[in-house]
C-alpha cells in the first residue's frame, strides 16, 4: 500500500467515525427530547387530572362472622404437606381460604363449604360496583384474555362506565380482587409513561428495565466515544486549541476580497471559532449547507498568502490544483489574521445579496 492510499484510507476512516457520531447524536438527541417533553408534561399537569382512581373506593377489611369449615379435608386429602401458606380472606362478605402450594400456585376455596372458589358475572359486577363511587352506569362484564398489564396470569374482567371520564374497572375473576381503575385521564398518563420509559409494549406493564433502554445506553456510550475520537483527531490536525478554550483572541482582522480582484469587500474580527464562523458571525456572508461539517465544500476560500496545511476534509473536497492555489475549506481552519478571496461567481452573487459591492 502506498503512502497516498494509506492517507486516503485514514481520511475515510475519520470521516466514517464523524458520520457515525452524527447519526448516534440524532438517535440519542431524539430520545432526550422525548424525556424532556414528557418530564415537562408530568411537572406541568396537575396530578389530579391524571388520576386513575378518581371514583375508586378503597376496600375495607370485612369482619368474618360466618362459621368456617374444617381445613382437615384440604390439608390431608387434597394437598397433603405441600401447603406452604394459608390465608383467610373474604369476597362479598363470604370467607375464602387461600392455600399457597410449593409450586407457587394458589388454590382458593369457600371457607364455609370448602367448595372451589368461583365467581359469576353478577358477582363480578357487584364487586365492581362496590369499588365505584361515581354516578355513571356500569356496563356489562367483559372478559379479557390478557392480564399481563396488571401482572396477572390468565383472564381478567373489565366493566366500563358511562361517566364523564369513562372509568373502567378491572377485576381478577380468580380472586375477586379489584386490580385497578382506569379512565381517559389515566390513559394520557400511561401514554406519557410509555414514552418516558421507552416501553412501547405497555400491555406488559410499564417498566424501565428492558432491552430498548439498554440499547440507548450503549448508543450514548458510542456517541461519547466517537465524539472523543473526533475531537482528538481535530486536535491533531490543528483545528482545536486547548489554549483557545480558556483565552479569547484579541486583535487581528480577516480581510475578504472579491473574486479575482483586489477589491476589499469585508473585514471581520478574529475570534475563537473557525474562519467560516468568524466571517458569518452577524449574517451568512459565505455559503455553507452542512453547517461547518466539511461536507458540502461550498465555503471554499483562497488564501492570498501563507495558506494553512490542508486537513482530511480539504484533501477530500478539493483538487490538487485548488490546494496548490491556496484554496481551503474555511469551516475547517481556525480564524486568524489573514487575507482571503472568494473563488466563484456563485459565492460572489451570494455575498451581493447581503452587501452591495
């Protein structure tokens, strides 16, 4: 491999790194905007307007007065020694035994008769009505096949109301527990949480610990690494100066001349910026479509004397003849006291739109 081929490969490598850095920045920046927007929404909207429990009545433990059946048939005949925990609860005023088995399954029985626990649609509707304080009419019980949003395996029941916020009541038919209330306001809250936590599968319950968050973290790490490499490369090429970060340049004038003439058309003070930024400080005198990224090649200017050494972007966008004439990309070189010339009629027409020369 010749030296010129090696230099070309090295140039392409750094350009690919900088291009990757921009795309990574776009991805991370988009998610940052979403975080900021949703965070601002949560802080700006009154929490009462996002409340899912606007009409919910909290359940109160009931006093069990019904005589209980003996547990011996369950403990001896059905499950033997596999029972790990036994709880006594109540549903609709009727006692219920909950037996936790070694395989983490829960079996329920009516505690007064030892019959397997089950609820009919009317009983589910009664439970829903007891948890609701609104004035709306409760609709029919509907059974949903997926209860993962409430971390429930199997079916769940939902009863919709016709109140002003469209309250929906969710109940676990296997236990009789009210899983939660939802309404139009809480739907907005869930949507904001979905965006904020990047969890675009809210049916599984909103969580911050999932693959997409990890992926964005990796992209942010790559963004920092590619940015650091790009800064190091620019420093090696003389495009960055550590001293300029702490000191401000004083004095020095950039003089700009018209195309192929001695007519002075502009003077600009030297600053801690690129040559292009120093000239375009108050308005865009010199064209640039890439914002100073060295991609478009429109900001070419010719140094009248002592042109700076060309960098990778100069070598990529300029011909050898242009380089020999002292033409450089003004966005890729720091501003210093110098004299430069426009090099094309298009540049001159663009300049004339801002200033009559």
